C-alpha cells in the first residue's frame, strides 16, 4: 500500500514541526534521565554499598514501572491531552532525578528511580499522540521513527557526556545538572506546546468514570491492528534493549574477554546503528507502506540469526567482526519496534490512539523485563554460562512471531477497508450538491 492522504488530516508545516520539536525534546531529556544510571553503575554500587543483584534491581524496577504505566498513560493522554501529561511527566522525572542526586540510602534511591520511571513513562506515548494531531497520517512512520531518534540521542548524551561529567564533577552535581534540564523542558512545554492545530479540535468524548476506561481499553484491544502492533513491539525491541540496558557490557567483558573500552565502543555502535536504521525505516515505510511487515519479519529473522551464530560459534570467544555484526543487527531492534505503532494507528480513531499506543508500548518492555530476569536466573543456575542465558531470547522471539503471523492478515484487511471507506466518504462530502428541479 502506498503512502496516502486521509480526509481530516492535519496540515503539518513549520508550526507543527516547532510544537512537535518541543515534545520530542522532553522525550530526549527523559531518556537522558532513564539511561543515566547505565554509566553510573560502579559509582552507584560504591555510593549505596550494594552488590550486583541489588544494582540490577534499579533497571528492573524502572522497566517494570515504565511498562505498568503505559495503559494508564494512554488513557490520560486521551482524556487530559498531550500538554498536561507531558508537563506532569517532566515534573515527575525532574523530581525523581533530583532526589536520586541527593540520595544516600538504597531505599531512597529506589524510590527516586520509581518516581523518575513514572515521569519517563508519560513521554513517548504523548509524543506519538502529538505527532498524530499535528501531521498527516502519511507522515506517521517518519514521526514515530523521528521520535525514537530523539531517544537515541538521549542515550548518546548519557553514554558520551554524562560518563565524563560524572568522573570530573561527581555524583550530586552530575545528576542535579540533568534534573535542571528537566526543569527547562517543563518551561518550554508550558510556553510553546499545544495539543492540536487550530480548526482540528477532536470531537468531544465522554470521559466519565470507570466505564469510559473499560470502553477505551476494550475497544483498543479488540482491534487486530493494536494487538499486531503490541506483538511487533514485543518481538523486535527486547533483545537490543536488554543488551544496552544491563547485560551487554557484562557479556562482552566477562564472557568475550573485551576491555571495558572496547565493550563500550560496541555498545555505542548499537546506538549509532539504531539511528541509521531509524532514518532508513522511516523513509521506506512512509513511501511504501506495504514494507511494514517484511521489515518487521526481517528484523526478527536477522536478530535470531545473529544470536544463533554468535552463541554457537566454536571456541570460548567470538571474533570481533562477528560481535560487530551482532551489534549492528541489534541496532535495528528499536526502529523495528516503532513499526508496531504504525500498525495500531489506522486501527484506532484519534481520540483512542493514546490508549492504543500504551498497549503497543507495553509489549517490548514486558518482554525486556522477562528477559532481564531470565538471563539473571540462568546465569546463577549455570555458573555464568552466557550462551545458555542469552538463548532465552529465542523463546520470546518464537512466541511473538507466531502471534504476528496469526494477526497480520486480519489487521491488514481491516486497514485496507477503512482507508477505502474514508476516501469514499471524503469524495461524497466534497461533491457538489445536485440541483433540484
């Protein structure tokens, strides 16, 4: 299916780019806050006098909070609008990061990361909703991948800038400095962000009581496109995220024998590849909408093949070129997961897209939590056998692929029918009225 223009599409333009830019800047800062602990693990262990298991709890708690908040956040976006939710999110992750900067106990630090996770969870779904309100539907893939690129940029800021600042300025100034960044974007949202362009106000929707919540969730879930998007996100995202978030560095250093510098370079390669694939996928899908499913299945197949070769390579350590290939392939996982939102978009009306996006977004983070726990348990059970532990990715990939193949035909058929009906209705609305006798 080629790129298309639907009736009622917002016009886009410079004003839309400015408003959306403010929203994505909030997301970038949220990702800086989210990933800041990734470069401070050793410092955190020393500051809070904790071991590896307690340290990993920070990451697992943050992902759990993020995943658990997705459907409530989607409902909030649909009910309260993007601006209010982004402002609340910015306030929460700013307070959480500030409290983390001043924490001296493990319990206080965990609470601070939970608050930060709540605020972080409110950003991405809000940015997606903002893009759907300000840009035409044919720009949807580019908007989703563009928002993801801002997240990657935030990851790079943490990897490159914060790691250096932490070792020169120290713990409290570094984390308080990032908290000030959150305060800055909060002011920008208050001054410049608007939920929708003039003349494109959403139709009034009844938002009263638990019945509304149940209807929103049930109606979104009933759509095959929403479920297809969720399983796409589930199956594509988790492998790369788990590698970057926690287990990639220990695997490369402890199992593959790389130095911390070399391992850090490979992690940076994953982030750079993520940016490249994001731009490529966005352009391809915007021009050729029918490529969504081939790209999704291609990412899954390439990821599974790369892990299969790496984990089955004879000998104790893999050659560097093979690890480079693995990291490049893992860079496609994030952009691949963004395709899930484009499956959900045409299946849901604008007033329900926030809820549907929350359902989609919960997929990959649920898979990530399962894999984080599975790898840790398997490492303990096998005496740190990373090959067995990383093999857990194949189980979740198989489960997700079965669901994608089960839902794809129904979701694609309904999407074609809806687009055809929308175009017919548009023609009838714009046709001149017949002249009476």
